[in-house]
């Protein structure tokens, strides 16, 4: 029987040593404001390297063993929320990602679900993440809550050289928001937001610890035609 590679140590290394991880949220919004949300946590290049090393040894990789975010525990919480259904979690061993998704009836349900997805053992994130005006104007209020937490932990370190080293190791941390609509996007208020080819969606990828991007705004509003 082939051995399964536990990625617990790899995951810990990713967060504590190189902090090489990626967080992405993908939101598909229908014209009536309902839709589907997917939270994606990836181990980045380190995870792909670990997978390749394991496969060379004839070992199989189970990315779900790296679920230190306890995303699986959030499925029941999501399905118990009014306006949310079909919550599920799965691992992608090719891309080395853990995915959590759910369907939402309206923007309020989306907001509550995203708060749970980004929450921890103390509960959901206490910040409004999404709002809408009617069915043609949507706002994501940014990743400030994550960036502030990371900054606070770094700020607690008294040794400035250690802080600088941490910033260097966090260079590849990325936070991405991708929103897709059934209608064409008319405009957005953030110059760093990219339009998809068919203009029915937007993408904003942010590297908070790269000097060129650390002051970039991660919130944006999208208006549809």
C-alpha cells in the first residue's frame, strides 16, 4: 500500500518559515444577487515542491491533511446559516489547494458566509466584507482585517532585523478576489482591478508584503451596465 504524505509539517513550514501561501475568494453573482462563493487556500510553490518530492518517492499526497485552518469544521456552520446552502469542502491534490464553497441567496448571506470562511476558533470575522446597492453595484471592503493581523504580529517583534527578515519571507503571500457576473462590468473605482476578457468579471490580486504593493487598496466597487 502506498504511503500518504502528511503535509502538517509542510503547512507549518509554509506559514512559519516561508509563509508561502495563497488565499483566493471567487464569487459568482447572478442578476438577482444570489450566487456561489468559493474560498481557496493554497500552499503555493512550497506545496507544489513537496508534492513533487513525495511523488518521486512513490508517495501519494493528501492535501486535506494540511487543513490546519479547520475549514472542514465550518461546513456545518455555513449550512446552518439562513440563506446559505450546499456548503462543502474538497482538496485539489494537483493544485495543492483546499477549497470551501457554498451557495448564497443574497448579499447578506454572502457576507455572513465569507465572515465564517475567514473566521477562526473565536468565531466569524467581525467586519463587513460585501455590500450591494440593488443588483448592479457591488462592493468588496478589502483584506484589511488580514493585513492588520499580520502587521500586528510583526509589530510585536522588537528586533527590527527579524521584522525585515519576516517581510522578505512573506513576499509571495498573495490575497486574491475574483468576482464574476452575468452582466457586463461598466466601471470600477480601483485602478488595480483587472477586467476579465468578456468584461463580465474582475480580479484583484494583492501581495501585501511587497514594497511596491503594500500601500495598495484592496477594496473596490463594481458597477454593472
